[in-house]
C-alpha cells in the first residue's frame, strides 16, 4: 500500500555512479544558490533520508537524497526492482520479495525504457546474480550501476556474452537477451524474464524448451508480434531474410539447441544486482560537462552515486517542470552529485519517471517523497529497491505524530480544541512492532487514552507514548485563543455526481499563528440531500456530490470544548449530521463534539457546486486587436473570429491576446470553436499560471472540415489563477489554415466565495498613531513624520531602534532577483539580531506580484517569523504602491500595504509592549 505524501515534501534520494558510453568534458562544481529548508529521518540502520529546498538564481529546487551505508552492520542492500512489465515503483515495491528476515525500506525508478513501444528497459539488468536483460541493439557494453555480493556498489559497463549451439555443434554468437531493441543481424533470445509489456516485432523465431526445439519456425516475411515465453521456454529470433533466419527456419521439432547468456563487465567481477543508466555525471571524482548534448536541459532527475570505496551510496531525486522545482541540467546534476561527495555518479531515467519512496520507523508501507512531474506515478519497467534486516518485532520506541501530517500546523493547537495523535511502535532496527502505548502529557494540556490531546492554556506541551521501556514523544505548541478560521479552499467545484474533493480548516490566533482545526472540533451546516461531508481521517474533510447539478454553501463553525448542546451525530457512513428533509440544510458535528451555537468562536463559509457549465473567456469580438504574423480577422462560428495561416508542414502561427484573459479558477477544461480544413493542424491555447509560468494545452488534429467545438483539458498541475496569453496552431504534414472562435471554460458553478472582512488591531486612529514616540510615512510624506519611504532605491539604515531593509523587486524571483533579495534579508536579520539597540526589522518593498513569486513571499515571512521567535525582536513587511490599503499579520509578523494614493502614516516604538506599529491610512 502506498501512503499519502506529507504536506511538506520529504524525499530520499540515492546517488549511483556510472560512466557514460562516451567520455564527457569535466565540469566545474560550485553553486550560488542557498538552501531554504531541510528535513530528515532515519529509515533503517545505515539508511537516512534528507530532503531540502534550494533557491538558485534561475529556479527553485526540491531535492530528496537517500544516504546508504552498503554492507555495514545495518545490512542495507540494493536489489533489482520490477522486471514483470511496467508498473509504478509503489506497485513493484509492494510485491518485491525481500527474503527471509528482511524488509523493503525504500525504492527508486531505474533505467530509461522504450516508453512508446515495448515498455522494456534499454540498458542491462541483473537480479539475484542472474542476467535478466541485455542492452540493445547488439551485445555491446552499456552503462549501469552494479552491486556485488558484499553489498558494495560501483559504476561499470555491462555487455553480453554467450551463444547458441545449433545441431551439429555450430556455435553462433548471441546478439541480444531480452533486449528491447534487437540487433539488425544475429540471434536474440527472449525468456519469461522479459521485462516489457510486449515483445518487439520479430522475424523468424523458434521455441526451445529443455534444450530441444518444440516447434518449427513459421514462415515470416517481416516482423511479427509474439507472446511472452512461458517459464522454461526460450524464444530464439532473427531478422527475416538473413543468414540467421535461414538457420532458424531449418530447425525441426526435437532438434538439440543450447542457449547460453551471461553479463560481461568491463572490469571486475560480475555484480549480483545491476540497473542500466545513461550519462556519466561524475567520473573518478570529476563532475562532467554535458553542454551541447541533447539531454542537457532542466528536467526532473534521478541519479545514483558512490563513494570511492563503493560503500557509501547516494540516490538523488530532483523534482522538475513545476513552479516549486525547475529541475536540473545534466551538467548541474553532476556538479551537485560531486558536491555531495560522489566519486562516481550515473544519470538514471528522469522526467515523469522520477519517483522515490521511503519508509518510516515502525511502518511497513512506503511513502512517496517527491512530486512526480506528471502529477501521478508513471509505470516504469525497473528500479532499485533497498532492503534491510527485519528486526525482532519487540517494541523499542514509538514514533509519535499528529494524525494528518508532520507539518508545523499539525503540531499546534488552540486552547479548548484538540489534536489527534498516533503512536507507531518500532523495534531496535526501526521495523514494525505492534503494541498500544499508555498516553500522558506535560505542559499546556492533557492526552486521553485514545491519544487525543486536549489543549488547555497557551505555551509548550509534550505528548508521551510509553510501554514498558519503550517511549516516544511529540512537542506541541498551544497557541493563543482562536480568533478566526479560513478554509483551505473558499470554493469547491465538482464535475459530476460521486466526485469528491477535500478541504481543511485553518485557524489563527491574534498574532496570525496558524494551526489546522480538526473535524472533531467543528460543526457543519449544509444540505445533506445534495452533499456528503465526512472526516477524511487526516485532519480534514471530504465533500462528495450526491446530485448531478447543484450549488450550495457549507458553513463550518468551531466551538469551545465542553459546551452544552448537541448539533448532531455522524451516521454509520461517517457523514456529518442527522438526516434532513430534501432541500433543507442539516447541522452536524462529529461524535462527541457536542456544541451550542451561542458559544461559536469562529465560522467560515465554503461555496459548493457540482456539474460543469461553459463560462465565456472571450468571444473574439476584438479579433482585430490580436497580434501575430499570419493572423487575420475571419468569419467566425457566430461572429468575428481569428484565422491562423500555416504555410508549410510543421509551421506555427500564434495570436497574442490584447490583454491577459482570466480563466475561472475552478475550470477543468477550455472549449474552442475550430474551423478545420482537414490538414491535421492542431490548435492550442497558451496560458500563464499564478507564478507566470507558461502552460500550453493542445487541441486534437483537425482532420475534419467545418466548424467543431473542441475541448482542451487543463493540466491538474497548473497553478491557478490562469490567464490566456495567446491562441496558436501548428500545421500537420501539409500546409493549412485554422479559423478560431469563442473560447470558453468548463467550470463547476459554485457562486462567489465568501471573503470575511478582518480588521487588524494595528490599524489605529490618528491620535493613537501620533501617540507613538516617532512616525514615518509610506508613499507621500505626512506632517510629523521623521521621513517618508517612497521607494526601495536607498541602502538599508537604522532609525530609532528599527533596521529598515529596502529590497529591489524589479528582477523576478527566478531571474536572480529572489536570490539577491534573500541574501540581503539574511544579512540584515543577522545584523539586527546582533545589535542591542535594534528592536525590530522592517522589510520595505514595492508592490510587484508579477516579479515576486509566492514561494519567495512565503520564505520571507518564514525567515521573519523565525527571527521574531528566536530573538524576541519585532518584524514587519512594508509594501509600497499597491492598488489598495491593507494591514494584517502572520506568525506575529506585521504586514502593511500602502496604496499609490492617499496618505499612510505609521507610528513606531520598537520596544513597546504589544504591537510596535500603529497605522492610519487616509484616502
């Protein structure tokens, strides 16, 4: 079973090293980026997972690294994974036979494979000391990572040896063994170990079993698809028309034929386990330069590396093709592997194949650690699996976690509310060890016998799980009293009856510190004739549509513990609320969560909708304003349209929108009217996501004539809100012309989201602002202000206990701007922490949503919040030139956004008790 990935991605990557087929130039090592987050955990003795985020000058990176001591006291072993046709790494790992006294603890994808054909790996493979498949075409050596009988690993090249002994004693060389791409000449053998979905198209072929031909070769004028051989049978094949085909055709049932195949390493002994790869990343301690090579583009990557003695293994998984992680080139990957300590390293299959799974102490299921770029696990033919000693099963400790996740907002709780905990027993080798613990707590709350922590008062707390000498603990933070809640999604749109979606409720205290509010502490009101809402068992809720078309609203209310009254109970299905009459709202709470409406602490609404409708994006009435070569106004389906001329096969044409066109946030697909000309040309819609990243969706090849409405599904990985930037087309195999009209969006009709109005206490009267020891203005100056902040072109300075840090936001985050700003912020935070006369730090920046992405914004807030927690000093973000005034806070960090017009005056006292700023905006 595959466990869900935690909120914060944590992945373990193991680096193997393998030389490439041709020598590559050495590359310099060195990186100008900075690490922005890191987590880690022990998987088994000698196996550790490290996961970290980085900000480079031109991209964000998310990396997971498995560190493995091979052949050590922990007994870590790398084995061949898969070999039974493409399957996800999770599926292959779940059925991998670890052997007596061993267990599977981690897995990663392996070799490049024939993705559009046989599905078989392209390189060599060995498992359990047996040759499973050779590289192809031909018997030549190919790069691989291998592991010996003592567990140590190395990069090597593996070729094919062996032959076919025909009746009469003639021996012919074997040119392929379960090879995805058979050689153009000679004999290739296929067995039940074939690792693909279907055999390649073969010419003349005979079956051999027990050293005897079982049936004569059927006539073959060309390649023919054949079934996978049954165990014990070898299929011998040769291209039709050649000398080898003639020899096979001459064989008769009962003829004696012997087939032998073995792996031939370029040096050293034959490994017990081997998986093929492609490009060498590090060779003899030197990172390789792949500039100018076709695969040297930024992409998701999987790499394997070894220490010089082969005893230290690293497996690295780098996410890519996502806003959160742009991936690496081969050259950059080699430099990274070298910095991490690999003496040799090899590139394995990447892209959508990159997958890394790792276990947790006490658990038998593996966790998906990375974020596959396809948005789902891709079936792959092979990989590497790590096994370790199974352990005694006697409880040595407990892994205590909040049910729902390991992120910080699950280790926090509000007074009067609860946090459900789990305790997973593990033995001395971190393997599973069943046995329920006894719970206790110290600090700001208590834990009941079911493992539910009940928060009482703000401060630190620790939950303990014990059984005899076994112990585990989880530090918890009880925040200030709950002041408001927000749903993780303000609107939930479902496409059809039976579809489901999830949400969580996030609560905030007066300082903006956040924590997940569990279903047991929530009462819900919704129409139960149209929706089902259940506890998802992970700290959130699941909404399911019970009808085909409807709109509605769900209200969630958090109530204090111990309140009288009952709002309802869950039925046997786990759904909230007692039955309600059709069309009538029902009110519900989880069992044991009796609450009274008069005691409500906070509430939030979520707009619901089911059933798709088409909402307009543009009717192209402004077709004359769309610009591009070969673009013209044409007669559309219902009015004006656009025509794209495609003068040659493969030619491209595009029309830029006169302005970005917003797409409804919950849209599942776009619709476009296309006047086809039968040329096979494909229409496309080009968009930008929330971070400005390009998204392109393609329509079908226009093999029809006349108008037709086509549907273009939006990728699930696209980060909304999306905007349309242009319409385009690419010609098929001949010139063509496409006319386009009326772009729409297929969207669930939820109605508007409820946006609660929150007035932060930092917003004050003029008198309160002027009562502060000193004042400054944001934007235009104001009487009584010491100075006015009008831009970010001045160096940082200290004024009356506040260090001001102006940050230039003209350069985008992933074009060098983010890295320079984060470096400046870290330096300023260090300086402010050292200065006894500085009580606060204020970041000053211009309003620039197009250049500062959400990850940089979040990182800035996190660094300031950490500065506040560790130093006791204050922090704020001051934004200039925004469309409107705003003031709020997050994790105690104040945020003031000043508009372009009006007057914004801020009173300051860096050492005041309570809020250190007070602001008044006058339009």
